[in-house]
């Protein structure tokens, strides 16, 4: 049993924080990629879903960059994870990976469902501003 977040979701959360820390100013793609420790070729894969969600504006060109359109307090960690990973399904069985048949529930069905519900509530209540370290701290890794 694994509960983990992908590197892409982690990068998306950090990117949102870095762009937000720019306080309305555009941050160049090269500078953002450097802060995140990734290549400029990989950066669009992380940023594009955030742009589609309407949280980030992307301006192409030498004077372009990324700018935050939402408050870091208005976007939850869960929202970002779901934009990157897809909707978190709450029907999968911890053992089978598919919904448990009503006539053959797995041994952990009830506690697993309660734990998953609690995790989704916590991630939905956690904002980027509250949970993700400021971008300046990322620079000193």
C-alpha cells in the first residue's frame, strides 16, 4: 500500500508558490526552472495544467514569463494535485484497486475509506500559502 504524490505534483505546488512569491511580477521561465531544479524543457509540462486551470498566466517571448492570477490562499493543495494527477477517485479498494463488491468487502474497507476521506478533507483545507515553503527557501537547497 502506497500513499504518495508524484514529483510533478510537488513541482506544481512549488511553482505556484514561486510565482506567487513574485508578488504580481512576471517570473521568467528560465528563472523558475532554475528555482525548481528542472530544465526549461520540462517546465511547460508542470505549468500548462496550472495555466489551463486559470491560476497562472503565461506570456511567451523574451520579456514573457509566468504571473499568478489567483491568491495562494484561494487554491488548495488538493486542487493542484487533482489538476496534475486527475481526480482522486474515492471508490478504489486498497487491495484490489477497483471498487469493492458489496458482497465481498475487503478487510480494510471501512477504515481505509475513513482514512481516505480524512486525507481529502485535509488536503482540500490546506492552501498553498499555508503549506508550501516560500520560494526563497527553495533556492537554498
